[in-house]
């Protein structure tokens, strides 16, 4: 059992996952709904109420191999709350989420990002604009901070399921590649950015 899981979920006994994925973003941007939409009924939430954290276990098939994934959600966290260091420990990839209807949640991404980098260093990151169905024109917006960092960005709707599976599958793939073939990560990211440029030409 890994050290970070032992600290935050001491009563839970399970093997260290192949991929650890963390979600970051302001409260009420829809992080939990995104996870639940992705996993549908196939998930086992384990909650630590003290630190307002929920861990989900999932098995993803990558090129014929079953990969054990844990998804860590900052359920109920307010802006910039200091997260337990174990939340970040061993993370292989991260999803930064903001709300298409609340500009301030995008502005706060830099703070969440800084917390992630300070605790975990450079790992693959995907940015998600959630609730796109409530603000369809958001896809025309240029997000300077995201572009400067060359992070893949996806427009999602947890309510409708738009791009949700794609986001998690790409994040898990990036995490797996980062952990097992780190020299190949940039190639995967460049491929994602190229695909997005084709789908959303400026």
C-alpha cells in the first residue's frame, strides 16, 4: 500500500495503482460530476471527510492491457485551500477544471497549477472547460494562460457527456506514458495539440 493512501485512507487496503490521476479546480466547477459521468455505475468512491477528498478506483484498458487507475477528486474544496501533500504524491497526470460560466474559476487555475507544480513538479496536464453547454460561445475564447503552457484544452459538459470520456482516456494515457515511457510524453501531447488545432481552427 502506498504511503499517500495510507495517510489519507488508513483503513483501505489496496495495491498501488498503475496510474494516479488528480483533479484540481474551484468548488462547484463540476469535477465530481465529470468523474461520475466518466465512470457511470462502474466506480467505488472512497471518501475522507476530514480533508474533503474522494478517491475513485477504475480499470482502463490501454492497448489490450488492463491499467489500474485511481482518480483523486478535491470534493468540496474551496479556492486555494492547501491540499494535503499526499493528494499530490505519486500523481502521474492532472486535470485542471474551470467553469465556462464563471470567469473567476479560470483566473484561479494559476493558483491551482502553482500548488500542483510545487508539490509534484512537471507532470502531464489537461485543462477542461466544463459546463460548455451553458455557454456554447466559450469555444471561441482564446485562453492565453493555457496556450502559453501548451496544455491540451477540452470543452466538456458533465450534464450531456460531451468530451468527458475523451478527457479521462487521454489523461490516463498521458499518465501511463509519463510513468513508463517519459521520453514519449511530449510526442503524445504534441499529437493532442495537433488534433485539437484541426478540430478547432482559429
